């Protein structure tokens, strides 16, 4: 059962990679999604850094 699942997973990944490699629309969609994801991650990291900086400065004032 696990072997069939792993085989299906691998075949799906290979099929998806072939579709993206041969389709301009799919490739541009993947690049756009990656850019959006990276932008969101950067925003989240900036927010966390601001929170930790604020917390550290609050500790220094006390």
C-alpha cells in the first residue's frame, strides 16, 4: 500500500514537472506564485523582527 502511494506521488511529481516545463502559462503561474509566497514570507519575517526589536527595547527601558 505504501509502495503504491509513493509510486503515485513520484509519478504525479514527474508529470507536474513535465507539464510546467512544457507549458508557458503553467510556468509563469508557478513563478508568480513563488514570488507572492516569498513576498509574504519576507513580510512575516520583517514583522517578527520588529516585534523582537520592540520587546528587546522594552526590556532595556525597564
